[in-house]
């Protein structure tokens, strides 16, 4: 179970129900409003109340473990965290690429199972040059850090700043990860946080009051250096924290949606994430 039986958040929520029921019982006893002939039934009422409280606690605990969809308010912006398929969401959908915006899905440069591998195969199968030309035609030289990178294992030679974005139809393509000499996606934690803060600010300029869907950045094959065991839940919390720090604000009905793959949702305690809402 993701949520411990004695989880503090579950207990805090339970105390609301406990206070309400105990308040009713206290009122009845304090003001002696039960007729004399029925007072012998009070003990049974007490047993029933105790049983109801146990059921309520079990329901709260079970529900906390089964959460797959929550809404979090961050300074007036609605952030929806849900289990689902990123490609089926409405509005703009974010696809993370590496810093070269590579487009060869060969399980060497890009894995066919990665989000951008699925994106390329789904929308550019047999015509990947369309994507390549779009990136070249819409590149801003201020986002380019190097134009002649000699990559030993192949791939494009133009390197972009992390958080660079291209809006293609209903998709936001962003430079998320760095590639080392072995074409392995890596980031340091400072680079990860910097990417997120800059990404939110860039999206703020282009979202045009549409909802924006993003994955949990770093949940896939990208390695966060010196944080090999960082969990998806921790990454999610960092995303929420940097979103709060940024100037990004969604006006109703637009919202930010963080879409969690069905294979990952079991690893994330959404009840705990919801409970930190007031602390964000």
C-alpha cells in the first residue's frame, strides 16, 4: 500500500469525522435530551458510533490508496494530477526531447518506448524530415549553444539550451535532457530545477490560455546525477514547487495537467501530494 494505515494525513482527515460524531454524542449527553425510557439504548448508540468511526477510517485509508486523480490549487492556478494517456488530453501536450532534438528512433539514440519515441513514430512515421525541417525553420539563434558538435555515436550536431520549446500543432516540444558521449540522457539536480523554472516561463508566453499537459519530467530513462534513487513522487513535488516559483499562471478554464502513466501511478502517493497543497 502507498499510504500507511496510520498515515498522518489519513488521521488528520479522520479527526474531522471523529470530532463531528463525538460532538453529537456530547451534545446528547450534556443536555440530557434522551427520554428516560430510551437511555438504556445509549450504550448501543455508542457501540454503533464506534463501529461507524472504524468504517470511516477504513474507507479514508482505502480511498487514499486508490487515488488516481487530484486537483491542487497553486496561487489560483488549477493543477490536475491524473493517471492517463498524455496523447489523449485536450489542449497542448508536452513532449520532452534531448538537447539536440534528435529524431532517429532506433533504440540507440531514441528509445521506441520513450515518450518522444512514441510521438515520432505516431505522427512522423516515414516523414521524420518534416519534423527536422520544422525545427530548423523555427530555431532561434539565441537558443542555440553549439552548431557543430561532433557526436561519436551519431545524431544531430546543433545543440539547444535546455527548456527551448517549439510549438508544433497541438504539441510543445522541449529540450529536456543532456546527452553524454554515449548518448545517455542525464541531468544534474540544479540543471533539472533550472529547466523547470525556465520551461514554465517559456510556456507562459505561448500557451494562449489553453490547458497544458506534461509528463513527470525525469520519470523515464533520464538519469538525475547523484540522485539515482529519486522517486517519481519526489520529481512531481519538485515540479509543483518550481511551478509555484515561476510566473506561470493559468486562467480558468485553462489548467496545467500532469499526466502519470498507468504503470507509474502505483508508485505515487497522490493523497500525500494533495495534503501538501497548503504548504506550496
